[in-house]
C-alpha cells in the first residue's frame, strides 16, 4: 500500500500534467529567458566585433591634403574612400545610405593652416542614429593620435621636449580576469534564472488548494484516511517538483547557451563546470520547496480561486527585493547574504561565475536558508488544514 503522501502527490501531479496548455506555457517561459540571454549577448558581440570583421569605410573629402593622416587611417584597417567635394545635404544623404561610418572633410585652407602651424580644421560627419558607434570611436582615436604626433613633432622642432607636457606618466595594470570582468554584466542577467522556482509551481499550487475547495473536491479528499500534514505535504511536493524541474532546465539551458557564446570577444568568460552547475541546481532545490510552501499556504488562506491568483501574483515580486536592495546599496559580498533565500542563490552563482573558490559553507547556508523556512511554512499550512473554517472557506 502506497503512503498517503505519495498517493496524493501522484494524484495531484497527474491532474496537473493533464493541462497540456499550462505545462507547455511553463516550459516556454522556462526556456525563453536563457535563449533571450544568448540572443542579446550574440547581438552585443556581433556589434562590437563588426568593425574587425568587415573593416571601416570612411569617405574623405580632400584626402590629398593630409597624406600622413590617410596613411595612419589605413594602418588601423580603415578604408579611405576619396570623395569629391559635397555640400551638407549631399553629406547627409551619403550617411543615410549607411555604407560609410562617416565623412571626413578637410577644409580648403587645411594645408596653409598646417604649414603656418595654425589649427587645421577637420570635419567629421556621422549619423548618431546609425549602429556605427564603435567604428566612429576608432576614427576619432586615429584623429586624436595624429594630432598628438603633430604636436610632438612641432615641439621638437622648437627644441622643446614633448615630455614637458606630461609631468606624470600613469601606467595601468589590470589584474582582473575575464571571469571577474564578466561577473557584473552576466550576474545581473543571471539573477532572473531563479524565478522559475516561483512561477512554475504557482498555477498547480493555487488549483490544488483554492481551486479544489471551490470545486468541493477537497472535502472528499479530507474524508479519506489521510492526515492533514500528509495532504498538505503531497500538494506541496507536487508544486515543488514542477518548480524544481523548471528551475533545473533553465539553469542547464543557460549553462549551455553561455558556454557556446564566444564571450572572449568581449573580454568575458563563463568558467563554470558541469559539476558546479550541478551543485547550484542541488542547492536551489530548497528555494523551489520554499516557493511552493509559500504558495500553498497563501492559496489555502485565500477565500476564492481569483483571490489566490491575485495574491500570489503580488508575491512574485518578493524574490526581486533582496537583489534590488543589495544592488541599490552597493553592498559587497558577505557571508550573511547566503542566509537570505533567493539572494543566497544569486550571490552563489555570481561568485562562481567570477571563478571564486567559495568553499563549502556558502553551499550549506544556501541549502539551509531555503529548507528551514519551507518546513516551517508547511507545518503552519498543515495546522491550518485541520480547521473547519478553512475547508468551508469561512
């Protein structure tokens, strides 16, 4: 004979899986976010590396007036397109075609001013609405370097060392690794990966409590030889199982996507191993248990199915609060963060993505921080189930 908890668990799971549309939507929402992360990062990588792959086309009006500048542009993989003189409307029309990153126009008096050591005007025309910001920055860097070289040469010609204009020399040494540089950017995106723990089991939790009470099927279930804690535990484990499945699938898919994307193109890295991902999934199980317990307890105390849905929709905002508060206060990672549900999972994954050896204690605290509140809430829900006021929705 099966234990009552297992019987109730299987009964609730069977009824939930019959709703194929609901299950399909849950799977869609679970897989959508990792795929979205992959698409966004791919777009960022493509935008930042496009100039290296395709080169930069620059239309230059009056290129013959500055041969040294043209040579420096070509050294930086910038293709100089010698262009006939154009007025402003013609330049705007050329930029709107999107074939060049900008139009460089040297004034008619460029050579005279350059020879007389007066500022020689160079006009850089560009379209700020076009997605060529990185290419424009490279062109501006060449122009600044050209101006600095000319200034140094003129100082030397007058017997003045260019070092006079640089009283200090700053040397920068970056000790950050690719993983640590990526932690801030990727960590902000990964915090959302744990939300399936809260929305994958929500529908089942509401339907198995407030829904069954409205349909009067809960009275039949309570008439069976099963104690209140067994009924609550069966429903709780069913909702938690859905949350665990959704959360695990999302973490695995996110790991596959981030491992496949060439993050090194952005100076980033995703250094988690499959063993570390498995550990993150294991310590995330109590988070799913806590979410399911909270949803079961709140839905049980709602007077109707609609009230339970509305209440739990608001509760979905609670997991966001710890991460938002920590980011707003700009707090450094501390041991106490691993004792706060949801925040502990986000902090653990962020530190692992940095390549930090966190040790065993953060894993233990993350596991316990979700397990103990979950058991306490289930105990409260079991006590609540014994009340006739609950069954009759009084």
